[in-house]
């Protein structure tokens, strides 16, 4: 199988950057994930939600602002009628593009996925994101779509930290901004990691 | 004034000496000093020169309202002018100097302009340089041009560095339940109350120490430490060195945090400042109050300061600011400092304007009743003060008191600026002689001195109440109580007929006579007063002078202060550096940069890049020593001769799905899509509601209910939002879903007579692109040799046999490399945007240069595309009579009359011999055509090509200074029948 | 800066939204007369007080919204999804 080339290929040097001492932030790129978009027909709800959850291997479709972990990956509710499955299979689920209760669009390759962790992560993200990321307000499983420097991004939180989907074409620009600001906290960068299962 | 540092006292740290430079001389201070306190401790009297008159100025306050000690800090790129020394934290190595003076603030040659002071009165510039309205409007303009430079050099503030700012600035966002502004007794107590009730509280303080006025009270130090400790224990998030400079809609506050303004150079990777946007449920404003002065002759002399400033210098910084001190007051607040100064060893005389009701003189202080300062004696320093006494509304001179320091307390102005940002009207409280904030609909609550309370116990109680208000809890009543003995308001002391200079706004050198002049000349509204005199327009924004100015205008008008009104305060409360507003959006991050999946690959092949909107696109691929023009010519020739490969990934791509997808496209595009067969692509044009062309591109039918729409690079985002608007707001009944797949696919254009051969060698099954299998405008899914599934359409922008191959972005480099490896065998090339432009201009294809948001289908020569069988967006309004006129601009091709001549895009097309005005049209695009061996262009011409058949036009380019004779031709200048792409 | 309470995303900053236009206009059918389209596209009230506007939550859930906003105070009185199907779905789940 042909290896994909990440938008950040050759742009990530692994190591510690910025303020000396302990790292407030660790950033890594997650590679080899698939991204599948499911969109329900409004009049087919709630059956459409059930069908989508089934395809993602989840017990129920994620509610607004939330995500659920399923067998096929993490299912994010990104729009009123739209879910994104961040999958750990090499290929996105196939099926009819335009189905009875919902449609499917393969968005793999369209986003770069970063994982950010460490005690200063929320503070760093809040240098750009106008979101309330306080622990009580943005908990594990929470999802939000917003913008970093005018670029639409999707953020969710899980046990590993914050996960950020960035449109591929903007990835280098957003990456360099994030890393430059992260230097004040001390930042550890890791070139890439495979997307691991749930 | 002979200030000196005391052996003990204050909260400076005498074990941490700091060295700094002032006007090139090495001086010392201590940790905890401001630059102002350190200068004072070193006996520096004159620290600045005034704006217009170059009068010597000393330290006038101990806070943000400072109008005298305005200095420049730092060297070269880090040179920062107009810093208030009273707010600048002292650090080791600080390098500061006095500004607006040459050669130095102590001996300033510019001070002679003070001798011509009357020429600089309010309105001087208008009258001298603008002529006497209405008869001489503009006559003075020439004079102004002549003298402007001289005047600007003489009058003004410090100079900014011309070097780029070497420091970084951050933006940051924060959220809290309750934002408390100001950490004096009221703010600390408010924060504590809310935090103890379980709220998330953000407490911001502009100072580098918490405590507000508690810092100036030697008896309150214990209480201050206790409260700070309690606030920290309660989990309040505390930000010092942070100014809440503005309040905005919906609970939003703007803050500037001076992260690293107190070392000379920020530590590695730290920003100098951070600009915060804070959202809160409720806001408590415990912003304190500022002491006012009084206008009297020479009230700006070094050695005149507010009473409370002296209190800060004595109690916080351990400095005895003078030895023979006159304290002039009209209220109780100065009694404390008078006693403290006496206790510290100074000889203190207290002059209270009040005779009937006032506190007892503190121990060791001589009290004079019923007198006020009339004039300061001394030029560069205070040598004494002449007093005056009022009888029957007129002032009479009284005794003189020898002194080296004059402290003035003319009353207090609560800081209601932030409330004013939210449109709260200032309300005049006569008994306190100050403005308080009027009622607010928003959850913003005033506390402490900002609410008119002047003792720290009352401030604490009101802080608690404000916090309870903010949490929606019931409150105990705190009586609005000023001092024990009422203030006797006074704004100016002057003898009848006196022409002495009494400053109202010392920072802008506005005197009481200027205010009266404004009144005399009819500028009586406060807004006019402000603009005519510039009162309140300096960097302190009227913190010192506004109330005095209003009072003087009220007196001139024979009105009360509330009838005159007050100007509204606007953000920022104190100046904000532009760098903080820009944050990291500077240099390469001025805007986000978009890179195609082939960006790095293109660069490795030697591409030169060009901006297209946010995108970086490959522009041309120069061979040895080739210029852009030479390279583009070679690339275009190669495409026409063999084959070229171009990265077209930046085109917008939108997936359109659902049973009504075809119907939707039929409504959106001017041409028909309903009967587009599966496996076919069609060029479509969409209009706006108003009948003007919005965008164009090809749309591919992948299955019955599945389309892939492409848009222009520039309009991709706009088109997506527009389609979403139509589906969500206008036609919710349509079962269509759309989503952007722009980033999902890399686009590669393979064009030229050998395109099929090159592409075939890269596919699993080359038979599927044979002409029978994939005709012109055919679409299908294909697999590369590596089995990667791609989308392929046989479309052409260049006019040659062409394919667009869409590859999943992560495989783009692999696909491009394969194609390129094979193309090389055919002597092919990589081509960029410049060659693409050549090819499409030869073909007369339009881009955003032609479809510029003003043109109709007919203008662009595309009117025949509009379906007559169905209505579509824009079909009604494109029929507007004005858009149907025969003399509308129409798309034409342009060739030079003399084929060796060159002309420029942007030229105006004029009739021969009539090169003037807007001409008859304009040129949108120009390229050298290898196919024609001459420069060609596209443009718009009134009436189109037929109206100008055989007539010579002039392509006038007045900016670059060329007039070239040209002819209008059909826009399709190469292979008009399109044989080459259909083969 | 305005903050808009998106029915899907919750309270969000102005910077995530894009202003659309007059939310009170009922656009005519595509085959309506030139006059009807002229009225819908060009004729606008300049309201002092509460007006209905359309906004898109561009950098969020991409929903088109109808927002009632006071042009004097910037107070926002209501925010509704433009598409009835979205309202229904969000109603079910709330």
C-alpha cells in the first residue's frame, strides 16, 4: 500500500523547544486516520442517527457538542445533522453516497490531526480559540468547531488531551503559529504517531 | 522640591537595589519603585517638557493620570515614547529619557515658544492657516503646507522608533463568572465575596502590586496582606500589570497584560504584552477615583502634585517628597497626608478653602482657613505659593508661603470610564462634586471609590455588595457617604483681569483662558469644546482636566455642570500598543497561508510561487536563467506541442448529494443540469440574485444523486456559504446536502496532444481513457497503477486535449511524480499559473479578472448559456433595462495594431484621439501569445467588438505612461472551433 | 463585539459568524416578475430598534440563523435555525 504524505511532512522536528525546563505542552501529529462524514436527512431522524451510530460501531449517535467512542473510531457531532467519524481503519466505510436516511462523504486526507497534551494546552489553545475550555465547561468527550486565525478547526477532548482537526491546506500555517506560541510554555514535538484504537 | 529617600518605610525592597539610566546618567532605585518614584528619590525635578509651550514639567501624580512625567523608554527598535513614568515599573538596566526637548529637559531651546504663548491659544491653527470662514476658506492652506513641518517639530510628543518591533505579542481568550476590575479594598473584597460563593472570579489590576489605595496607607499594610492572602486562598485568578481598557457588548472586556514590560528585553519566547478578550457573566468595576487639581497661575510647575501622589511617594515608596510643604485642599482627604508628612519630618502648612466645617489640623501641621493657591512662585521649581481669599465671589490676593512642594487636592473624580463605554450616562453628584455612573441595564456594578465612596471600610462594604448584586443575591444597604465634612467645590483661582497661565489639561497645554476663548467663539457644547481646545484629547483622555474644563464652561455659560453635560469616554482607558492589537498576525502570519498538497513537490521541481487569495500557487517553472515571461512562453508552447502538467488543487470542490441535487443545480446555474447524464461534466455559470455573474466552473455528475461541483479558487468559500444559505433559508424543501471537499482532493491538469498517452501510462487500465471510453466532458473513477482510486474528467481550460485528475491529497505527490516521469518522455513540462493564463487568454476563457462582480452574462459574451426553459437565480434581475443597453461593456479580444507592440493589463481603452476620462472600456488580462507571436489581451469595450470593427483604439496607461494603438477582435483568438480539445 | 447564542454550538463570539442580510425578506419564486425581485433584493428598511437578520455560523456548525437584534443596543432577542428541519432535530434532542 502506498504511504500517504502528510501536509506537515518535513515540517516537524522532534524535540524540546522554547522555554527551558519542563514542557507545558506536547504536540504530535496523528497519521493514518480516516475521516468519514455522515449527514442525516432531517425527516429521517432519529432513525438516521441510529443508522449512523451503527455504522460507526457506537451504541448511540453523539448528541450536539459531544462525541462517542465506537468500534470504528470516534464519532463527533459537528453540525445539527452531521457527524464525523475519525476512524482507525485503513479505509473509510464504504456504502451508498446518498442513502435513505443519510449520506456519506469520505473526507480522509482533507484534515491534519494534532494531539496536544500537557498542563498548558488549554491556555495555548485559548491564545487562538475563543472557546470556553475550562475543565468544567469542556470536558472529555466534548466537541467544538471554531476557528484558529480565521481557519475553521474541529476540537475534541479525550483522555489523551485535546485533538485538533485542521484543514490540510492550512495545516502548516496553523501548526507554525501554535508551535511559536507554545514555546513560551516549553513544547515537546513528536513527528507523528499512528492513530490508535479506542 | 528637595525629595529624598527615607531610611525606612514603604513597601519597596531596600535589599534589592536596581540601576537605571536617566538622560544618560546612571541612577539607582529599589525593587518596588516606579520610574517616577526612583526619579523623585534621586531628586530629579524636571522630567519632561510640555506639548506646546515646552514648559518644564515634573511629576504630578503617582498613577495613570500623569501629565508631567511622560518619558521615553528603551533604545532603537525598543524605543517607546509617551510612557507615564508613574506607571513604569523600575527594572535593572531601564534606559529612559525626557522627551519633547532639545538638548535635554533641563535646558530646552524650544522653551522660547513659551514666550509666544498667545499664538498657541485654542484655534490658533484654524484661524491662521484655514482663513476666515466663510470668505477665505482654504486660503491658508498654502501657509499651512509651509509651516506644518516647523510646527509639528515644535509641538508634539515623543518619537516612535522607525524600526520593526522585535518583540512578540499574544492574543488570548478567557472566560469567568465575574470579572472584577481593580484590586483596591472594594475590588479585593468583591473578588473574595464572589469566590467564596463558588464563582470563578478574574481580578485584574493595572498596578504591579495589589491593594489600590491600601498601598498608600501605612496603617493598612496588614489588612492589605490579609486580603490578598484570602483572595488567593479562595481561588481567585489574579492578573496584575493588566489594564481593562474597554468594555464591549455582551459582557466582553478587553485587557492588556504587560507580561514583560518590566525587563528591557522579554525573556526567551515570552510576549511583551498579551491582549485578552474576556467574557464574563457580570462585571464589578472597582476602578477607584482620581484626585483633581485646581486651575491657578503656574499650577504646572515642577513641585506641584496631587496630595494623594505625595501620600503614595511617602507611604508606598518611602520618599519624603519635600521639606516645606503647602497642602491646598477643599476637602477632607488631604488631612491624612498632611499629618503623615509632618510626622515624617516635613514642615507642613495646610491651606483649606473651607472655614466653617473641616477636620482638626493633624499634629504638627499649621492650618490656614479660607485660602486657596493663587500662583506658584518659581520657574524650574516651587519656591513659594501666593494664596488668595474669596470674598463675594471675587478673589483677593493673600499672604505668600515659602515652600518647596505644593500639594493640591481639588476633590475626587470616580473612574467611571469603563461604565461610560457601555453608554452609562455620567450623573453629577452635587454633594460630592463629581460624576458617578448612571444606571446600566447590563450586569455591571460599581464599587468603592468608583461609586463615590472615600473610606476603605465603606469601599470594602460596597465591594461585597457589588459582588452580591453580580451574583443576584440580596444586599445590605451601604449609605452613599463622602467625607465627614462636605467638599467646597472650586475649579479655578484667579484675580479679576489676570492673564496668568492656569492649566486645565497640562498634557495638552490647555489653559483656563482657552476654555473661555472657546466659549467666547461659540464652541459651547462639551463636544465642541473638546475638539476646539483639544481638552481631554491627550494620552490621559481628560482624566485630570475634564471636570475642571466643564466647570469653567458651565461658569462661562452661567449654568450648572449637569446642564453642560460630559463627553462620553471611549476605549481605551489607557493607551494600548498597536502591537498588542496585532498580536501574532504580523509578517508571514498576517493572514493564514494555504498550501496545496503539491506545494512542497512544486518547490522541489523549481516552481516560483504566487499568491492567489490565501493560496500559494505555482507561478512558473523557470529553466536556466529564464524570466517569468520566457518560462511561461516555453510552458505554453510545450502544452500546445506535447504535454504539460499543472497543479490545480486550489479550485473549490463541493460535493452535492441527494435526490434533489439536479433540481438544485438547475436553480443555481444559469444553464441546465437536470438532464446532465451520469458520467458527464458541464461548465456552469451561477449568477447572484441581482443578475450579475457570481462564479463559474465545471460540475461533474458521478451518479444519479451525486455531483461534484468545482468553483474558482477565489470564490470557493463564498459559493459554499451561498449554497448553504439557499438550502437552509430559501429552499428548505429540497433534499440536498452539500459539503466542501476542496482539501480532500489534489487536482492535476494534464493538457496537450500527448496528455492521453501520459495519463494512460499511469493508470491501471489505460483503455478506459480512450476517446470511445471517455469522450469530451466525460467523467469516471479510475485507478492509478498503485490502485489508488481517483476521479477523472476530460475537460480543458487550455484548449488542448485535457484531463483533470483528482487524487486523494495524501497521494498527490506520488501521482504527480508518476505523471511527471512519463511526461518527460514526451518532452513535456510542468506549467504554472502564468502559462495557464497565456493559454486561456488565447482561448478567450474568462477568470475572476473578467468576472469581477460587475459583469453580466451578456457582458462576458456568455448570454447564450442562459437557459430559456427554466428560471434560475438572477434570471429576473438580469433583465433590468440598464443591463440590457447596447453600449454595455462587452468582452473583446485585444491585439496591438503594430504586432511588435506591447500593452498592459489595466489600461483604459479609448477611441483614437480621445484619450480622456473613463474611455470606452478597459483591459483585464494581457499575455504574450506564443501561438500568435504577439501580445494579446482580453478586455471590456462599450458595445463590443462589432461596434469597433476596423476602428483603432488606444490602450492608455497613464500610470505607467504608455499609449498603444490596439484593435478589438473576437475573444476566442486560438482554435475558435475547439477542434484540439475535442480530438 | 457581539456574542450569539447558536442553537447548536451555544454562546459563541462574533468572530465565528458571518453576517448575511435582512432576515425578514421573503424571496419570490424564481419565475416571479422583475418588480417582485427588485423589491426583494434592493428595497431595505433602515430600522432603529429590533430587526431580523440572517447570520451564518461560518466557523462553527455552518448553520444559517435568523437573529433578532436591536440595532441601538446590540441586544440579541432570539436566535433560531433558518431551516425548520434543524429546529425540529435540535428540539427533539433538547
